[in-house]
């Protein structure tokens, strides 16, 4: 007998849990070439691993530790709750800078990405929000947007995409970045409402088309077209060969037009198993923590939190006690975001 579909709360919790698990799985493989990941861990990660001692960014981090992807997504979640669905861009800039200061004080090298760093330097120099994100085209907006998809139903897709744009324009105010973030947010939102993968992906592509018309223009491939093309690239392929094609053709770099299509390609290769989705995405190397976080958020929203192995969830929460906090952790934030979506009141 097929399992019953997950309830809405399970899907909302699954989105944040999948994001964090994908991020933690990708922590030790981020920045590594695809073939080196295979040499170190085999063709597919099977569990959470500590960072290698020689890792340029994550050396010393234990198995299960999350990175900036989860930290910034939860930061955005809290701002969405504080703003009743909107994100104060000045507070976002201040909170991101405070987060980086805390990471640096802790000795972490996992700091702000290139678009965010450049934008916040501009803000510090007095640039207004409308210009600070002028060149932000990398995947930082897409990596942290999943909470927006939990908090907002799709409704009118154009209005939804405009909300995605407003949520991150201080750092990523380009059509490419908005398109990527809109695709991820739309897929999460559709999945929270009970869409299947095909329906969520179609809405993601439509959202990416709309997102490309917002923000400033920068040169680069069309994100919506690249998602559709990435799906064609991996169609008819088994997982192993499909991941090779993602690495060779789609790309796994920090460019939005690589990382976001890569996440959707991995979802297409692993449609029925969210734990396989995050393990496969983390096995890519490159910007694997972000790709796995985005794919994990969508897969978790599709299948629900209970679809992930309980032992992996326990290991994740043990390595990141703040995520288990009953008032401010993953479950609490997911429930509050869902209450916001449903028009209720967060705790």
C-alpha cells in the first residue's frame, strides 16, 4: 500500500529539515571537484560526514554541521515572521553583517558569498537598497528563499514572484538572481500545497520566467530555459550517469544559472526519495551544500519531514543544537511560517 500523502505541517517542516540536511551533507564536499568527491566518499554519499582535515573552508567541522545556507535561510525566516511576510531589507543587511561577524569571531571561513559581500559593502558606503544589489547574480538569494515559499501561497504567481524580489533585493537585485530564487520558492510553495514534483517544477519554471523580468539586467543564460534544458539533459538516465551529466554540462558553480538548474536536475533523478535527493546533490561537489539545500527544501516539502531517516535527523540536531530549540528551531519556525501562510498568528 502506498504511503498516505504528508499533511501540510509535515510538508512545511520537511522543507526546512530537507534544506538543513542537504546543507550538512554538502558541507564536507563543497568546493571539491566531482571526481574527488567520488574518490573520497564513493559514487554516492551514504551518511553525514565531517569535513576533511584539508578542506579550505570547512576543516574541523563535525559531521552534520550546517553552513551559511541554513543559517541565512533561518535568518530570513525570522525576518519574514517579524515583518508579517515581508522582509525589511535594512534589517536583512544588518543581520547578515552581524552573522558574518559572529562566524569570523568563531574562526569560521564560511562567510558571506560574493554577491552578498559586494552588496553589503555598498550599503555600508551609503548605497540605497535600490542600487546595492545591482550586480548580485549568484545563488545566495535562491539558497535562503525556501522560508518564503512556506510562508506564502502561490496565489497570483506574478505577485508571489514580486514578493520574492522584495525579499532579497538588497543583495540580489538582478533578473538572474530573482529568477533562481523565484523558481525555488515557487516549487516549495507548490509542494507545501500538495503539488507533485512535475507540477512544482512547471510552476518553478513559470516563476523563473517572471522573475527574469525583475531587477537589473546582467548578462547570463536564462534560468527558466536552463532548468528545462537540465531536465532534458538527465532524462532517461540513471542516477550515476545523470550526476555525471549535471557536473559536466549543467554545472555546479555558484552562478544561479548553474546551481538552480542542477538542483532541479537532481530532483528529477530522485523523484521518490528525499534522502536520496540530498545525498545525490551533496555528491556533486562544487557548490554542493547550496545545491543540496535547495533540492532538499523542495524534496522535503514534497515528501514531508518524516520521509527523512530519523537517525540522520537526530545527528543533524545533535550537531546543531539551535536547530532543535523548541521555540526557535526548525520545527518551531516551520510551524510559524505555515501559520503566517494560513493567515493565523505565529506563536
